[in-house]
C-alpha cells in the first residue's frame, strides 16, 4: 500500500547547498497521493466538532481547503502581510534569515470556535506558532495542528507541543 512519503520528491541542495527540500507538489499532483494525504490529515479529527480549518500560507491553503471540505468546516487563510482585503490582526515571527508577518481577518474566527491548523511542513514551527497566536487572539479553541511532513531535528514539534498543542504529522524526515 502506498504511503504519503512515496509521493514526496526530495530535491538536494535547494534552495541552497546542504538542504534536502521535501517537495509536496508531486504529492498534490497525484490524485491518489493527494487523497491519501487529505484522508490521513483529517483522520484524528473525524467525528469531532471542527468549525474552522486554518491553512497557513501557502501550501496550507491547498491542504486546509480539502480538509475543511471533508470535515464540513469553514476555511480561514493565514496570509502574508498585506494580502487580505479587510481589517486584519497580525503576528510577527522569526525566520532563519530575518522576520516575517502573517495576518488573518479580524472577524475570521468567532470566540469559542473549534479550530484545526493545517500546513504542509513543520520545520522550526515559527509560522505555525504565529498562526496559533492569531487564532488564540480571536478566541478560537485549537484542537490540533496537522502537517504532512515533520522535520523533527529543527524543533518545530517540540516548540508547538511546548505551547500545549497536539501535533499530527503524516511522515518525518530526520536530519533536515
């Protein structure tokens, strides 16, 4: 039986030397692989009340939208600064090469709504933590964070679990 890893392409030395880039576009392009990923991402949450799925920019939009559809939930994008048209709240976070900001509409999540956060990859956890902070500021109740790929050596899982989050990842690659 095929597994998610079977559909993920590894590209050495991208975006620079020494990095093994885990390319999920090949997973998305394959109908069976994409179905496996979506089904496995939502499996721990099936039967639970999920009001909103939050997708983190940008591949989290692809996965989050599909997961939201399957869970009969709404979908909310967390975007890079300046991409949303209405009033927003923002959260800064640190990247290995600087700082970035993500935003969400200030009315996207109602207090008490049950929220699942979805993205393709968990590395250092900076983007996910910023998304968590935005959801919490809006009063959302986060039931979990789901990712296709975990790079545990970069500490993202530990970071999110340290915030009290339940983390679900479909596969992990050591040493990246």
